[in-house]
C-alpha cells in the first residue's frame, strides 16, 4: 500500500502551517486537516507581476527516491475570482506562489476585497492522475502602502473669531484613499505661514482625521482685524518614492476678527505708593490712569472704588485722583506686612459698558503710635517663699523697630511703697519682678510702667495682679485674700462698709506712719468703728504696706 501526501507547509516567514499526518488505511485517508496559512504581501502596494508571495511545502512518507514521493503543486481554487480568476500562479515543483497580474489589479484601493484564499493541491507520482493528493488553504492579504497623498476638500477655508476669545475656530477636512487604520491615512497638519505671534495651533482629530485650527493667544481687533494662514497636510507614514504631495495638500484659511467692547486697562497695574501712617485725612495718594483698548470707539472712562476693606479711600470718578477719607493705620488688621491693598474700577461708556480692575498697593511707613504692653498680668507667689522672685515680665509693641525695644520697665512708684517690690532688667524685652520681703496672703495690684524706644517714646501703665498664696504641705491655697473671714453675710459686710464710708474721706499724703508724699487717697474711717471692722476682718495686725495697698489706715 502507498500512503498519500499528507502534509503541506509554507516557508513564508509570516506563518508556518503544519498539517496533521494522514494515515492510509484500506485505501482511505483519515485524520486530514487543512489549517489556514496566512501570508501578507510586503507593504509595497501593488506588487509587480512575478512577485513571490509564499512557498508551500508538502511531505510524503514514501521512499523519496521513487515517484511515490515526487510531488507537484497546483492551485485548485481562488476566492474571490475577481478582478481575474488567475491572480496567482504556483510553481509546480517548488511550491512558490507568485503574482501573475499587473500591479494595477493588485491595488488595495480598487479591490472589493483585499483578501484572497487559495486551495493548494499537492499530488505525488509527479502529478500523474494515478497519484494521491493532499490540500491546504493559503490566505493572502494585500497590505496597504502610502501611495495616496491626503488632499484638502477645499482650497480655502473661512473662520470668524471674537477678539479676546480662544479655542477651536474651524475644522479643516481632507480626503485620503489609504487604509484608515494605518499611518498612511492619518494626517499631520502644519501652519507654514501667517502665524508669527504663535497665536494659532492646529491638531488632528483622531476620529475624523480633520485638522482642528485653534486660537491659543487672544487676538486684538485694534491690532489686526484679519489673518491669513497657509496650512499643509502630510501623512504620518512617508509616501512611496513615486508619489509626492501636490498642491491639494495645502490650503489657505482666512480669519476675520470681530470687534468687542473691551474693558479699560490700568497702567501701571498694580499701582504702588509709599506713605507714612496717620497722614491727615484728605491727603492725595496718587492719580489712577486707565485707557480704553477700543481706540476706534472714542469712549469716556469713569472711576469707582471696588474693594476698600478698611474704608480709607476715595477716588475722583472723572480724573482718578485717590485721596484718604480716614487715618491710615499700619497696625490695622486690614494691613498685611505693612501693605494695604485696594481695588478700583474703570468703566467705559460702551453699550453695554465694559469694566477694568486696577490694584493699589499702599506701603505704610511706621510711626510710633502704639504704647507697649506687658505680659503676663497675673502672678502667684507663696507667703513663705525663700525665693522672692515673683514673675518674669515680657513686653511687646505693635510698632516696628526702632519704635519698639529696648523697653524700659519700672514700678509706678507714686502709688507703691518702697521696700516691698523690685523690678530688674533681664534683656531688651524682659524684666524680673521680685519681693524684698515676704507678704501675707492677699491679692496685690502692682502698677508696672513700660516705655518703648520711639521718638517721642510711648509709655503704658498696667496693673500686675500678684496673688500671695498659702503654701503648706505641698498645697497651694490662693482662694481668699489674706485671712479674710466671711462669717458675716456679704450683705451685712457691704452695709457695714457703706456706713463707714458715710464719713467724709480725708486725703492721706503718706502711707500709714510714713512721710513720703503720694497720690493714693484711701478712706479714713472713724477710729472706733475702723478698729472694730479691721479687727474682725484681719485677725492679725497689718503691716503698713499691706494696709496701704488695701486702702485702709487703721
């Protein structure tokens, strides 16, 4: 028995189909398979006659030294059979498939279907009728090449855009016969003339292949009302050598700019001026200047205040003169880093009117108009403390240097006795308050005077409230002042005090038992009643300084 040829393969570099071996049994071949072999022509467009497409190879298990394994090839069927039923030829001995028609018949753009299927038959016995056969299918697809240049559908395009606007203004359409899925069809646009200011850009719409021409920098009607652009189109892929871009690959775009009423423009913007704070109300700061870009319309301009956070400014609506309506304060919360910001409007007489905005930056120079103040204003100390330091005071000032530190700290002595308190400088901004002797448990108000270094200097007097507390067994008690006993009701105590105050107060010119003049004027109670009231409230005798600070002289 003789096995029939059972395998065909292609030597094309594109694919290598392999056939399932056929086993001959009782004269019947079973297990035959005809997989599709796909091969593509090189991307050269219409191939010239005689171009090799692929090579088919069949295998026969018979003795290769006999005719039983001598194979011959032929094309049994071509689908489709247009434009010619014989588009291809196969070498009967080698199995090479070649083109046999002119390149015009293999032009992808003229074919109804660029894919051909060939049923290839291999027959042994050198192709004699007595030989056995095997078949396979070869699929050939005609690839595209860039043999058609893109062409504009119009030689000239028109577009209109308002001055000041940006965005797409016109879509340029082209035609290209090449495959839309390839770079031979995709268009690339370039503006080759008429765009010196780079006000225009063009990009390709990937879905439609159209050129989207855009304004990217606003156009000014007063500078130029018309623009003319020359645009060319090419493919992403290069054209084949025998094809070139012709006149239809360029187009002219005429752009008309439509005039609109533009708002006035301040010059300069921002406007800047430097003034000392606290200048007199009505002082002129500057004159704003705004011009109308619509020079051909001859419009008038009026000014107004747009944003004046502190309400300090006024602008003349006709000539733009800016003056003050209030005192300029550098320390105002509306001033940031010594700069006050206000906005003004310039409105033209167009219909409708257009508005422009200008910014005014006022730099305020510092004046020593703020007194310093101390912190903290409350302190505590134990009545039996060995360390008589009470508190470290700091001072700050809203003004700027040199109108701030170094600060001078003092105890306001006209109202405070000597020999009890002491204040010592630590540095330019801090001082230490300390006691010269222990005090009984009570609340004391110590007036602290702090002075800055400005010229002239500013002084502030602030009461430092010192709480002398009882500190026993690691417990600090600052509740009641001194040893006040409140067994009597508050109403009764107030009534007793009002009775005591009915007697006319007599000015006292020295702390109890002392001869130094001072300005404090405590009340002097009737001697018998004062002794009773003080003995009830204070179970021990007050030292003169305590009695003075509390306002009593028993």
